[in-house]
């Protein structure tokens, strides 16, 4: 039914329909991203940080990827307000420094920044491991994420193979590798929390965002499996499902 409606629109408007759909898709994505950003603190307080949990008892540091905007920045600030020192990881050094300054001023905690472009794949992680060495990390927030520039058919995504590999590196490789790096010390101490940001697309397939949706399904199932394997060892693994996510 949806496809017939789209075909009717294309027949009526011709080539201009493509531009209309592109514009509509961009505006819709922007709206939802803005809505998520405005509501992130409320969501965190009501779901993730409900109750009187002493987060510092898990460890003195929290690590947040994709921490300079939106959901990641919200997590970083909320954890800092609860007395945790924060390691901010993202690709823009200028934005990292800006957020670090905000957090230190508002919450009087320590911050560290790590510049990392997660689209690059495995080459990043030795450096990240070295920079995190020696920190008592109690919470890891795997937030960094990447979506299509705009919804499109699988074979019609511009530079699709490059885009798909970047999405896989950002959404799948980062979650797997950051958990592999940080969680061993948590298991040794028998306490820690890993929070992975998934998406509604990780529960229900989203056509026109095929690789993104599939990558978030990985995050959802990865999180459930980690929780099952390591709950008895004192680890909490939580998956957050938000509507949409952009890098």
C-alpha cells in the first residue's frame, strides 16, 4: 500500500517527487533528533538513573562515546552530577574540550578527552586502551552511532559500500571493542555497568535504513547476551532504545 502511494505521487509530480521525499526525510529526521535531544535528560532521570544508586560505588570514572551532543552528552552530564569523573570520547577535539569544560565547571569533577573517529575501525582501539589504562571505570556508555544521510533503498544509497562499512564500524565494532577493553577490570572487581544505546530499529526492522536497523539489532542482542553471561559476575548491561540516532 505504501509503495503504491509513493508511485502515485511520483507519477503526479515526476522528478520533483524525489526532491520532495529527500527534503521530507531530512526534516523528519531533524525533528526526531531534536526531540530526542530535548527529552534526553528527562528520559535518563526517569529510566536509567531512577532510585538512589550510588554510581561512584561502581568505580570513580565513567566512559561515554559520542559524548559531545545529544544522548551521549546527556549521559556524561548526568553521571558527572552524580560525582563520577568522565572520559569523553568523540571525533571533534574542539567539541570535546568544550563539553569537558562545561562538565568541570558545573559538576566539579575530573574529565579526560580521547579523540577518536569510530568510522576508522580496529586501528583506533590500541590507543584508546592505552589512554584508559589505570582508570577505575565503573560505567561504560556505548552511545556513538551513525545512520544513513537520509532514508533510501539499499542499492540506492550514495557510495553505499563506504557508508555501510562506516555504519558497521561505528554501531557494531565500537560497542564490541569498547566492551572488550573496559569490562575485564569490572569483572575483576565484580561490579560495573555497561549501557549500550540501541534504537527502535534494533527491535523492529526499518526498511530504507536497512544496515542501520540491522546494526542496532546487533546492539540489542549483544547487550542481552552480555547481561545473561555476566550478571552473576556483578555486571549490569542495559540497552537503551531510542527512535533515531545520528553520528
